[in-house]
C-alpha cells in the first residue's frame, strides 16, 4: 500500500508521464505473476525485480480522494483538480486524477473507469461511471 505523501505522488507522476498508450499500464511480476502499480520496483511477495508491463482493464473504485490546487508550470494559473487513489479491479492501487464532481460520502464504493493517459498533471485520468448513485445514500 502506498503512503499518501507528496514524495510518493511526485515519484508516481514521473512514472505515469511515460505512459502514452490508450490503456492503463501496470506491472506484473516476472516470477510470481502478482500485479502492481508503479512505482513498485520489487515484488513484495517474492522480492523479484523483473517486471513486465501489462494493460489493466481500466475499471476500479475510489479508495480516497482530495481536491488540490496547483499550477502545471510557473507560467500557468493554478487550477483545482481532484486527485485520488483508485483500487483497480485487478488489485493494484494507482494515483489518479478524477474528472467530474467529487463523490459524496456513502457506503458504496464509487466506481470509476480509465479515461486517458496523463495530462499536464501527470496522473492517469479516470471518470466516475455514468449513472453512479452518488446521491443514493
Ligand atoms: Zn513476485
């Protein structure tokens, strides 16, 4: 599990910035086949450091989220965006940017799907599934 701190977020952002495919790429351990999200570089189960990049299905649930205000660079005005940790259906947790309104507190997980590779904010972009019962609680 990742700790929620700026250092981890920065590291993840750098790695996701390399991802330009239409699919969200995760890592599979070359020895035991467990799946991980970047920036994992060593398998927590078997200590192997040989990973293969594989596409994720792109669906998951929001674990936690936070609104942040930041500027992509020094010449750009600050913008508000929602960053989140999403648990993919395959298991790994990934840092993401969420497009759309912040989810209301509820007991049911908020389902999201992968939308696009990283933009200026470096994280893969997810959207909240249409028809999600955000106000159902
Ligand atoms: Zn392994």
